[in-house]
């Protein structure tokens, strides 16, 4: 059976290290207060990082207004961070080998904190974008290395709890971001969405230094693959900008988007060729030779892309066509934390006793049910009718990351954990960008089609539409105002039909992904331990 035990044993150093540099024997599991405080600090660093990917979303109008630019120009505040972050994440393995996990993680926190402060001080959009690029780049290694350090801190029997803590921060932070960002912008001022990182970053850095300074990982002074690094910057940067700006620029109707697509594709092909044949690649693509790593990463990408896409689409629909405020829409999403916070500790504790293929299948099945419920949304539903699926989704999120990480990292030797975590997180982040672009684009395109179909029923001589228009005119509306109101109602219904279609498609895709889960090869060692525990 395939479970998380192999991850825990590898991260704790129980698996023999076949690499030339042996895993250091002094990295024994932490105990007592050091374990508790270290876990909290690493989880807070992850939360702070993920929070910054979404906290600025609702603040763009305020930022643009204060800096004297348009809202479309202001969106570069989001794009610049995402591009730099996506480029830096897959470099985690290389940086860890060259400088050590603790040094890289500590530097990442300190630089992220510094650039967060400078973002709040920015006097112009150009300066703000510069510091957001530097902030995103410094944040890159933080998430995979927090994962790596957490796993090395726990005994094999309890490492699942570490992943549970990590998963909670990764899944809840994108939801908390818009809520917190909206409240700060409305009640204080937008620079404070960056200033709040400063005390958190300083505390995390001090705790990391105190607890992990003597737990450095082996260092190998490998040559720097400048060609691979340059190609990575070109294709990832082009792809991220294309995904972020595609909807705004009408996709391939824009020469800019076409140029970015060509740059991303050609850069990606050249990057693959170079990294496969280079002796010291900047990204370890040989990990994809491992079937479980590849399958797990693909499932993580697809599932997270749909999860993150819906995370953007649902509040957008609620605000634009149901009349919800940003706070109310964020409140609908916030209910995911109820079951996630309750069940994740139990999943983390007992994951090693259950075949992770069953846990992952269960998670996908619940996701499918949640999206099926959402596919029946109407404009007349109540707050709780919109919120109940999100409450249930908490069960799916609790059983989502932990088993998938067990599949992705299972059986890897300790010195490859950082590379694998960095590469899988890069794919996850990129999938989130794809999910957002695909969901919003298809939603808009399908809504335009439905609008055209619905509007075709409004014409002179139609007894139904004529009576509605006459009724509105008798109520004081002019003919043009009556038609405008009807057009708005058609828009509302068209976008609702379209959002239901997107959720229905997601439900079917989650069901289909269950077949992928059972392509994962079971681990004989894990099967033996599970059978010994009486788990079948």
C-alpha cells in the first residue's frame, strides 16, 4: 500500500542515502518546546508567503488611485510578484545544495521581510513593482524549504502532523488574503498589507535561527548553470505574464500575447533540452523519471488548478452578479476552514495507517460533490446555500495535500526532498495561474454565448418581453432604461449559467482524476507496515 511513511522516514534520515554526501547524522527529530515553536514559525512563514499572493488583489483600486495610475496598470503589482515567485521556486533544490537549506530559508525570510517593508514605502508604481519582483523572488524557496525543515524535525510516526500544519496554511492563506487585504485597505491604508509581514518575518527569522542553526544540510559547491537559469527566467516569465494579462489583452488577438506565447514555448523547449543534457542542471528534471512523483505532481497540479480557479471565480461572480460585498464573498469562502481545521490534525496523525490512494480518492470524490452542488447555484439562493458547499469542501481540503505529498515525496532520499518539493510546488503554482486564466476566460466566453441566446428572445412583438417593458415604463423607466435593466438581468442569468457549467465540468474532472490515483504504484514496504497494523 502507498502511504506517507516513506516520506517521513526519508525526511527523518531513516532511508540510507545513496548520494556521495551522506545525510548528516546530527539531524535528529526535535522534541518538546523546540518542536512546537519551530513548527509554528515554519507554518507562519508559509502562511505569510501564500497570503501575499492574494492579499493585494482587493487593494489594487486603492493602490492605483494613490499612485496616480489606472487599475489595469495597478494589476502589475500582482503579476510582478507571481512571475518572480514562479521563477524562484524551482531553483530551491539548486540553492539548497549550494548553500544549505537553513541558510537559504533564513535568507528568504529576511529578504522577503525587507522587501515587504520597502513595498509599503514605494513612492511610485515603478518602484513598487521593482520591490514586488524582489519580494516574489526572495519568497520562492520559502514554501518548499519550510516543508523540508518540518519533515526533518519530526519522528517518522508524527511527520504526518507536520504536513497537516503545512497544508492548513497553504490552503487557508489564499482565502484569508482578500479578507484581510480588504479590511486593512478599508480601515487603515494599503501599505499596511505589506507592513504586517515585518513583525511576522522577524519573529520567524529569529526562531529559525535559534532552533535550526545547527541543523544545516550538506553543501555541494556545484557550478552555476547560467544558461539553464536564463532559459528558466525567459519561459516562466513569459508564460506567467501571458496567463496574467491574456484576458485583459484579448488573448491571441493581441500581438503581445502571441509574442509571449512564442517566447514561452521556444524557451521551454530549449530549457528542457539543455537541462536534460547538462551535467549540473539548475532544475532536477530526472525526478520525472519516477512514476509516483510524476503522477502525484500531475494530480496536484490538476486538482490545485481547479481549486484555485474556483477560489477566484466564485467571489468574482458573487460580487459582480449577486451583489455581495468583498467581505461577504470572502465570508462564503472562509467556511472552508471549519472542517479543514478540525480534520487535518487527525489526517496528519493517522495518514500512515491508511493507503494514501484511498485518502486521495476520497478527497477527489468530496471535491466532485462540492462542485456538483455549486453547479446548481441560482441568483435567488441564500447566503447559506452558497456557503454549505464550502463548508463541505473543508473535508476535501483536509485529505488533499497530505496524501498527495506522500505520493510525490515517498521513497525519495533526504538530499532530493528539497528539489522534489521545489519542483512540485512550482508546478502547483503554475497550475494555479493556468486555472485562474482558464476559469475566468471560459466563464466570460460562455456567458457571452448565453447572453446572445437569451437576448434573442427580446424583440418587438414578443408578448412576454413587450409586457415586461411596458410594466417598467409604467413604473417610471424610459424605454432605454427599461432595455438597460433587462440587459443587466440577462447578464446576471448568462453569467450564472456559465458559472454553473464551470463547476459542473470541475465535478466531472475530479471524478475522472480518481482513475489517475490508482495508477500510482504501491510501496511494498508501506504495504507490509499497513498490513501489520491490520489496515486493509
